């Protein structure tokens, strides 16, 4: 299945500018002025208090003409259409999405429909959504709907690390779950077209490796710093790994089974409250099982996941009594035509994915029993 169109060009894409630091919102006008003076800003009510209001004040002080509208909470096509009409009515120059993955994915889609640039200000380091030229859309009920692709990446990604340091550490951990998948997935699809439609370049492979290196080196330390709301070098490094490296790595490197299994998991209603990266973390272990990784390798990843409280068993996912027929449905969805699992350069069957998911839970339980691991 990989590369059915026999693509021979390599392709790498990225945002035009990535800015990260503890006063980024205060200095936002300096970086956003190049996109125009009339932005449409969207964020949810909670994020408005955390960052939205401060951003609007900073921009209005610099004479921007801001249109603000509250995000309704789900990245659906109806919400995108609603914000697009507003942006059109107000003739905005660009769209700013402030918040988590769903707000960001919606803002990117709105900007694409309006054919204006987008600027992304993530308030958590929970996903790799900020840098990419694609969005994941959901149904109004919260199930995975589709990937949508845009002509360009966000023009500016502005990450205020003092805001992220105040977010609950669970978000940072989820971002690490998403980021740790980057290298595991990208190294299996070096001959399959990436999300830009070309083959991965050497640098996308290197980005995935660097991302993993940072997580193993600083993940736990950053998680603890986040609990203390301290912007330390370790936290800065992990924020960059979760946001920039994971974003560039997955988009130009490629996704494989971990994300396909995540998408399959959205079929189980009891998992809807989990964050994207929490399910991707489990999917990553399942992928490692699927590709016959040695126990030593599994242990290394499972130990990392547990060090930042990411789930590695069905019980930790909150589905201790999940039935085989539910897991078969997850496997069936993971193997849907067009899913990223087909980027892997090996034969995959629904039955093998079903077994790998059960094998991941078994490996997680075994690690915990064997090492006596306990949540601190
Ligand atoms: Zn992801």
C-alpha cells in the first residue's frame, strides 16, 4: 500500500515563524503585525481568562482592530462555517486560534476557508496541532470524523511558556504521549508519502529522533516543573519537543499505527474524556507490540509513559472490562482505507492489530507487576 502513486520527490513543510518564550503574549504585536491589523480571535471561555484577554489587550494597545468570538468547544464543520461567516462579514486579515488542539484545528480551517493566514497561540503543550497544515475534525458527538488538509501551514506559531507552565501537568504529559509517537511512527514510513504528499526528508527523520531524545532526557523533570508552575530549561525543551518537533516530525515524517489505533479508540465512548496524547501513548505501545519489538524496547517506552502518568493498561485507560468485540471494532477502524496504519512498510491485518492492542495491555500490566511500579 505505501506510495501507490510512485511519488519520488521529498517534501518538508513548516510554519513560517515559531516563537517561544515566557513573555510571548505580551510581545505578540511585534510578531503578528506582519499578518495585518484586523484579526479574528477565537478561544473558549476558560482560555479567554487565561490568555485571550491578555492577547486582545496587547494587540489593541498596538492599534489592532480585533474581532473576538467564543469557540463552542468542538472542532466540527458547523463551527468552522459559523466562524468563517463572521470573519467574512468583518473582512478580517488573519485568524488567531488561542487554546488547545480543537480550537487550533478550528482556527486553521477557518483561515483556510477565508483564504487568509493563521496564527496559533497554544495555551497547553498537549498536542502537535499548532504547526501543521491539517486539522482533525470531529462529529458533534466527539467521534473522529476526518483529516482536512490546507494549502499552507500557520504563518506564526507563538508559544507563551509562562501560560503553559500554569496549565495542568496532565496536558503536558498528553503532549509527550503524542510526541513520543513521532519517532516511533516516522521511522516506519520513510518510503511512504507524508502529509505534504512527498517523501520524508533526512531532516524530518532527525527531528523525530531529537524529539524522542528530549522526552527521555527531560520528560519527567519537565512534568514536575509544570506541577510547580516553573518555566525551567527542561520544561522549555519539552514544550518545544511537544509543539515544534512533534508537529514538524509527524507532518513531514508521517504517521503509522499509533495514531490509527488512537482514531480507532474514538469508537469507545468511555474513552472520550481522555486527551488525544493519552490514547496515542497507548497506541504507541500497541504499535511497538505490532512490529515485534523486544521486551527491552517495550520496557523503555512503558517506563517513560508511567514516569509522566500516561496510561499503559486498559485499567489506566479507564476500560478495565473492555470486551473483545469492542476492541475488534477499534482494530477495524484502525485499518480503515486511507488510515495512516497503511503507511507502514509491512503487512497489517485487523486481527494482528486486535492482538497488538491486547498485547500492549498485557505488556503494561506485566511491567507494573514485575517492577512494582506505583504512582508517586
Ligand atoms: Zn497526534
